[in-house]
């Protein structure tokens, strides 16, 4: 099929813009409330030199929960499956991303999967490095490699804003510390976690990260694999089962692309063996997913037969 991403994307962005009115920008992290709810951006990377992009695709936004995919890959590369999955499970929850409920009701008290906040905090605590600076530098290096963008860094204002207000995440961490899932100082972990969530990208960076995941960690301009095949497979599977939180089931039916969203309004999509997709639309639905971004993915999936099912 001949793809006319360029012209199609323009039309699609126009079409989904009206959905932004039904959503709201995240405000529980005060710095995120500054985003413009009308923004919609998209980029698609097919492995060639250019990205097909449209709308507010150059706008910088923070990864938020999209970072969970990257820390999971890095933790698996650092320790292997046995260690990582002794701390976090492999099952979707059907609960909101920041829910504490299953930590108490589920025995043993380990988070159900690495895509919810509790699971991501447990995974972040495993990243190797003597200090948070060292850990963050390793994570940034990884993100820069995957995106091919050496400029990528984290946004201190967003990180500080989340750190000051992250009492729910703190309580998840304290709960897990009590139950031996994590050890060490909770605020040191929160400092790393909020910085990982504040790593800043644009749609094109995200599309390239998606492409790398889609191609088992291989990049077209690199002759080595950034993520081992098996880890890329595992991470993409989590994106299908848990990537859109408690909307993952409906998303699999309507879109069928391994994807991960964040409350900044970003979504990364990785079509196995195909394109990488980066989306931005800070107006969120009630589950914390970009309302226009999800709609755009639905249109793209239908038009280019991108569903893996
Ligand atoms: N940093 C955010 C938090 O922990 C990430 C959540 C998200 O993107 N869903 O609440």
C-alpha cells in the first residue's frame, strides 16, 4: 500500500482536534497544567531519514508514564527477568494507574505490573548506579541512543513540581518498602522517579523511540541492537496488555498497536517490524490518556492496517 502520511496526517490532525474539547490537561502535577489543551502533534518514523509529522510535533513535553517502558527495558538489561519479576508482576490491573488498592488486597504484596505507578517505582529502584545522578545519566544516555537525539534532557521545573506534590506515589513507595518490595530512602527514589518522568521529548523523538522498540532495539543508523530482542519483545507485550492503563482492552480492540501513554499527553506507538509513532495532545480523558492522541491512533491504524491482531 502506498502511504501518503504527509497529506493524510494533516487531515487526521484537523479531524481529531475537536476531541480535545472533551478532555482536560493534567493538573495534579502543577507544572503540567500550563499545557495548551488544544495542541495536537504527531510524527511517524519509518526508518528513513525523515519523519512524517504534523501539528504541534516540535513542541517539547515530558515523558511521564512513557518513561516506564524505558526504565523497564533498562532494568531488565541491568538484572535480567528473574530479579525484575521478583519485584513486579505481569498482569493488567483494571485499576487507575496510581491506585493503591491491589497492593493491599493482592498477596504477595508486589505491584501487578510495571506500567502502573507502584510497579514503575519498584522497577526504578532497580536501575543500576551509585547515585541518582549516575542512574539518570544512564537512563538519559539510553533515551538519547533510542531517539538519536543527543540533546534530550529532563525538565527540572516539572520534576520539582511533581516531587513536591507526589504524596500518593510516596505512599505507594512506603507501602512497598514495608513489604520488602523496595529498600532504601523513599525520597531518594521519588527524586529519581520524578526526574525520569520529566525527561523531555518531542513527537519525532518519540516516533524514533517507538521505531527502535518496533525493531527489537535496532536503529537504522546503528549497526548494533540497543535493546536485546527478547527484552524488546517483552516490553512491547506489556505495552499491549497494560500500556494504556485501564483502557488497554478497548485500545487493543480499537487500535491494536503496542503503545504507552503519559499524563503529559504523549503516546508512543511501536508497530512490530513497522513504523514508530509519537503523539502529543495534553487534553486527557478520565483515565489519563490523550483524547486526541488515541483518536488519531485509531484513524492511523484503520487507514494503514496497523493493528497487530
Ligand atoms: N509522573 C506521573 C505520576 O507518577 C506519571 C503518571 C502517568 O503518566 N500516568 O503520577
